[in-house]
C-alpha cells in the first residue's frame, strides 16, 4: 500500500518531541529577529526597507504560526511516544500482532528497535516509492527497515532483492526486514553472506517479550509531561526576554538617533512709542519686555509698569520746547 506524503506537522511529529520544540524556537527567533538583523547589515534601500519592516513586527505573525505548528508537532510526537510504549507493552503473542493494523505494526517494530538503543526515524516512504519504513541509526551507522504484515503468504526473494538494492543505493550498513510470517527459501539463500537480517513473527514476539521485562527502563526523564511543559515554558521566557530587550534597545536607539526639535524663542517686540512728527527724537528709553514664561500676576505687573513708563514719556515729550 502506497503511503501519502506527510505534511509539515506530521514530519515533526515523527521526530523526537525535543526536536520539535527546538525547531519551533529557532525558527521563531530567525523569523522574528534574524531577518531584520541580516538585512540591517546591508546599506541598499531594499534591504533597509526589509530590515525596518522585520524590526517593526511585520513577520511576527508568521513567526508565531511557525512556533505553534512546530509545538503541535512536538505534542503529537510526545503522544505518539506514549502510544508506542503502550502498544509494545500490551502484546501477548503472535495473535495480538495479527490483530493490529499495518501502521501499528510499524510503530511496534520501531519501538522495539528504539528500546534496543537505536535512534528511529519513521520515514513513511513505503509502497512504490522506496519501501523504507524505518531508518535506524546507531554508532554512526544507518540501517534500513521494511515491515511486512503479510498474514497469508511468505515474503519472497523479490522483496529482499529490492531492499538490498536500496542498501547499495543509500550506502547503508545493513538492512532488516520484519515480517509477521516467514520467508521463502530463495529469500533466505539470497540474504546469506549479505548484511540483511530477516526477522519473522516468532523472533519479533520473542524480542517484544524480552523488552517488556525491561519496561521500567523504557521511560526516561525526558518522556515525562513535566519535561515537555518545562521546555516550552523555558522557551517562552526566552522569547519574552528577547522581546523586552529588543524593545528597550529600540527605544534607546531611537532616542539617541533623533535630534532634539529646535524651538525658536520668540523675542517680544516693544510697544510702539507715540511721537509728534515735529518733535525731535527723544533719547532711547529702556523698554521692558514681556517674557513668555511670565505668570498672569507678573504679566499684570509688567503691564502696569509699562503704562506708567509711557505716561512719563508722553509728559516729557509735551514739555520739550518746539523749535
């Protein structure tokens, strides 16, 4: 049966949940701050516009969507991890293997290898496009796995040849084929002397039972909900701290960069001095100016003194003899 192509969240769900949390955090920081920093290092107008937009929060919604999507995948990965453990621990014999769906059979095989110390990647590349259901990594070597839940027929040599071809193509160290039933004689003969392991249903259930006795060791400290929630909360605190620091730097930078607006001081003009055209120009008298910063009481006092000065000035002008 050919399998559909996995979406982004499904691909993250196939990874360890720690990878999903870390991928979400790194992607968020790159979109929210990294793009603005990168384009801010260039001086051309286009880069400056992109940098200003990124710093202004233009990519913040996209960064939030990325973070939420990755963390949904991490939650799914955590839930699937528990499902795999329960799936393996609940097996009682070959009949229980036959009763499960083919997708559960692959999960069971992956969990069995995981408890044997392998890092397991569920590729979802089965069917006509490769036939690789699991990729195992251990001690720097890669092993390809194909799962066959055939109940009414044996696995033939054609399947074994195809897996050997994939081994050569991907330059892998070994190939494992996990089947519910058994293999034909030709399949066994072809696998002899090659890095190909043929695992039938009896061997699989024996391995499962041996792993069930080590159930207490199948769950580590990082498989607890506290570890998942704690890592997400720590990431949110980091994001909040960076946001606060960036906002503070932005305010400081904008304050230092913007010049202080110049406010010209308006000089009050003196009141016009009445004079007669036939009279000589009197000596310049001191004029009292009003200040913009005077209070109402000071302004009234200034007005009073200015009126008295004007009266004295008019009196002197009248007393001056005409020529």
